């Protein structure tokens, strides 16, 4: 059994894998809550991979190392992809993990992985299994928060799953239209532009807002809510193979 831990900006996600199969999924508010879940004690965990977009996790990692072997995933960690990003040291490890999972789903194919979390991240992998790059824009929550922060009168709104009014007639609905329909239009436009360059492209959607966007985007897209966890598990398997040779 393998434990995959993904520490994001807003939540800590973890999963147990048997080889490539996700057996159990956990989501926690922070690392302390994850430790209290006693996942390693309750399951025979042979190996663990930890990925984080936040700093200051040395104490947490040391506690996990007392219980099982740990691979701390950084941008220097070997992966099954060739990383062609021009500034690899500034590439978020979560972006590369998402790309690895997209490549695992569609090996030797052109793949656009769209991760809809705190930010909306576009990651392109070509048919030579090379990670090229993509784009980053604000996620839904960030768009709502910025309208509230940078103005004196606009209220802070939450995502409305049922909203779909293009020509809104009051301030609240104007914000919802601009943020939600705007984000959908942006993603659809990116997909169209990638399609023009690579007509055979496979589009994979993941992240915290995957359910919101999946209903609204042009098909065909492949929605995979556990994409980054599966990518990290792929990276762990890749490194275990290297160490056994």
C-alpha cells in the first residue's frame, strides 16, 4: 500500500493506492488533522510521497518518516516526463504532477490538463511525452475575492452552481455573470485554441472546481477529480522502479 499526500493552499488531500488503483481518499483542513487520522497505523503503508505548495513542513515530514519511507516530491524529483519548461525551478510541483497524470491517462498523445483550483492552470504535454508549459489565471474564488478587495462597494460572493444569466440586471448577478461565465468562456477559448494547433488533443479536467466546470465546458473533456494524487502516485512508482534497478 502506498500513501500519497498533496498539501495545497486551502486543503490537505491524501489517498491510499494499491499499485495504480486508488483505494481510499481523505481530505483534511491541515497536516495535524491528517496525522490524527492515523492512516499509516491503520493500513500497511510501505511507501509515501509528499507534495506541497506551502513551506514549513519539516516537522510533519519527519513524523511521517518515523512510520514509513518517504519521497518528498520537488521539481528535481525524477518523473516519467521530460520537463522542457524554461524555468523548471519556478514550476509548481502540482502542475508537473497533474501533467504526469495526464500523460499516464493518454501516453504518447497531445494532452491539455486544466487544473481548476485556487488558480486555473493549463498544462500541455506533447505526443513525445514532453511537458512544455501552458498558462495560469485566477480561479473562481480568487476572482470573487479580488472584486471585493479592490473595490469599495462590490460584495464578496460565493460560487453559485445554478447561475447561468448572460445579461444580468442587478449587481450581484453582474458579478456572478462576469466571474462564472467569464471563467467558462476563458477555458473554452483556450481549448479551442489548443484544438486549432493540435486537432487530436485530449483535454483532461481536474481540481477543486471540476464539477462546476465539467457541466459547462464544451465536450469532449475527460474529468478526473483525483488527477494530482494519481500523478503523484505515478511519480512514486517511477522512483521506486529507478531505486530497484
